[in-house]
């Protein structure tokens, strides 16, 4: 493997990065640094999040800056203030041995007057978010005409966040002679457009395949009912006692709600989203980076500035809609050569999305069972035992009390002490997980296999009949028709699925021949009846259904009379149409209250 010494960097830079623990360059650093040090060409660097892109452009940029020129020579655009702050901090660390080199941050949420004053004192490098920089340009508070190097960091993310027009204005405000360096994790069409319109014959370096995920990330998903989402999240967190990760939510509201629930339940968690002030955001990020916070609940946008190398897990509370967002999310873990786990909490309707992600990212998604209460308790207990084994004993501090402790515990055996010690720590935890329900759901494939198995073992046959809802048939009428024609009672009929012009029903196998014979040549309402044994088994939804065990006279909530045209009931009375009853329902107080709750 190459070393930083062979890349052409100065002793000042090498000394600084050596102190930071840099040993060998990452692939993107190894390929980009020699090209960028020449300072002759535009550049496009494609590499996954967490592969060291900041150093890939930051180290050669610092070598090219002329310290004696007290004008902005380089502009770095970042999608978020957090990432901008991180970039500026990294550049200051890289240049600690270079005298009088000034890096200024320009971002929203902080005093613009203070930032203007810092720029006027002299800035060699400006690290800015598009929105605040555009504000400065409009105020004529910054001059970008002498910029020699423009770096677009996380270009795809800036476009995802809607900065396309801002970037166009900013780029048009810079010198035509500048060099543009573009770094991105993915290369969508809009990023290609920027490269085509604002760059000249760029050198392009790709590390790994485009739109693929870090190979050190293990991708998992848990299949569950939507109502169990938060409880599944807690199971996952409890199953990994050493978890240090980010939980991604779709909206600011959901982010705050999940964080508050976790804190209320005793977890070390907090929220990061756009509704927080800069002071609040900085406080949360300090706690997370110092590991006084175990779980960070964040939106996609707010998390863009998180640069923490040792995250163990990323949890997708809901899957994002865009491929790029999943790539950036999962890329928060497994950084700097480490491994990590990306976990998605999904419902059956998300299975197709998981398959699409798997195909497009060329990664395997493993379905993992939601751990049961016993499994969680076992993991927590073993974790506790390991902590006991690894704890440092302060002999001098404890020796004073050791005799008294021995005296108190003298009557207890070693086994009793262990049991009591564990019980003291875990009684409440174990009580919580005692008799907890199974939160797993079967996948569509597993459900099909189960239905096939149930079909082969079933004591019922599935029957097809060519009458349905449009013939005025509902469940009670169909049961009455079967009894009248064949003498088979409703108690011997299983599930009924009513469709438009046909229906399915289950019947105990000993009555199958009676039903076929009973309907032979039958005519109902001038229509010849066709009935046969069907291979289809009942599926959820798609029609009105009846389960064996409902009294024959009781209507299904979704009987045929509730759908489509009106008709007559058994007594010949005119029935209300579905539209009329819907209008009445929508005017009722209970309906109004329900709609408010849903909203």
C-alpha cells in the first residue's frame, strides 16, 4: 500500500496528519492527491461517504494556497452547516504547522455580522453553505472573483436538498479561470449537468462502483407491523447493548417524537433536526461525538454533517424514498475501514423497496428476526458480565471498606451473591420482557408457503361460483342459497370472498359433492349457475369475506350491500346506497373526530 510520504505532500502537512493518526491513504486519497497537487485540471471524485474525501481534496488544497495573498483563494461548498463546520475544523488541523493560514466558516444559524467581520480580516479558504453564501453575495459582503479553487463537497446531496439554483448563481459569481473539484458519493444526472456546464475536461476518479454501498456494511431488515415500529426499535437497541448509532427518521416531527420517547424510556438519546437552534444543534453534536450520547435521532438533512468514525449501527426508522438517501444514511457507519450494520424497520409493503435497493446497490439484505424477550435479556446479562470482568479495581479506594463488605456478605454463598447481584441490576429489565409478544411478521414468500401448506393440510375445499356482488349477492344470501340448493348449513361453510361477478367459499370436504350436485343445472335470477372446486386459497382483502363462527344472520362489516348500487333487503325494503350512507357517515361527530385523529 502507498504511504502519504509518496504522494508529494510537504513536511508541514505530513507532520500534522501523522499526529492525527493518519498512516496510509484511502483509495480516493491515493488517487486524488497527486492529481490535485498539480493544480492544472478540473476534477471529479466519486467515492462513498466515509472514505476520506475531505483529506483527499483538503491536503492538496492547503499545499496550493499562497499564504502571502490575503484574498479568498478557495471556496468549499457544503450542503449543511454541520458538515461545513467539520470541514473547516479538519482543514485547521491539517494546516496546524502552516503559519497565518486562515479558514473562515460561513453558514446559517449564526451571526452574519460576525462572519462578515472574519472575512474582512482576511480569509484564504471559505467553507460555506449555499444559502448563507448567496446572502453574502447579495449584500456584496464577499468577493469571489479571485477564487482559484472551487470545491463542491457532497454535490449530490446539495442538489437533493434543492440548492441547484443557488449553486448556479454562486458558480456564475466566480472567476472563469478557477479550477473546480467536485466530490460526490453518487453521480445523478444533475451532478453530471454541473460537471458538463462548469468544468472543462475534468479528470474523473471513481473508487468502487457508482451508486454502490460500502462493502464493510452489513445490511439487515426487520419485518413488522407498523403499529409495533417503536417497540421493535427498542428491541433492536436493547439487543445491541454497545450500540452507538444514528436513527434516521423522515420528518422533523417524527424525529423529535422518537427521541422524546427514547429519553422517556431511559435511553441515552437526543434529536437533531432543522427546528433546533444552532446552539442546540452544537450541544447535541458535542454530546454525540464525546459519546455521552448513545443514540442520535436525526433527519437526513441534519445528519449530513456528522463525521464520526466509529458508529456501530445506522437504523432506518422508515426507509427513504431515494436511493441516494439510503446510500448516505448507511454510509454514516463503517467509516475509515471499520465495519458496521445498517438496519431497516419495514412493513410488508416495503419489501419491494428493499428488493429494489438490493438490486440497485448490488448488496444482500438479510431478513433478521426481531429478537424475543429471552434473547434480549441474555444479551444484556452477558454484556453486564463482561463489564464486570473488565472493570478496573481501585484497590486503595475499596480496601478501607472491604472488611465491612465481607462481614455483611459472610452468610451468603458465592452462588447466592451472584444471583442477588444480577437480580439487583436486572429485575426490572427482566420483568419488562417477561411474556413479551413476538413482533415478527412473515414475508410475502413465507405467507405464500404457509398458505400452500395450509391448503394441502386443510379439511376444506375452495369452491368457485359464478355469482357475486353485482348479482345482489351478500354473505347471508349466499349461505341461504347454498342451504336451499344443497342442504348444506352455514356452520359447514368457512371463509367467503365476494367479488364483482363471482365468489369463492370454503366448505368442509365431506359436503363438496353435495354442493356440486345441488347446483347442477341450477338457475338463479335467469342465470345458469356454474360451480367448481378451485385451486385458489383465500387471501386477505380484495373482496368481502366471512369467517366460520360468525352467526349466520350477522352481516360482515363489508357485506355486498355496502358496495356499489343499492338494492332491497330480505323484507323488500329499499336499502340506502353506499353513497347516501357515506354522506351520512361523513356528517357524524364520530366520523369527524376520527378524521381529525387521522390528520
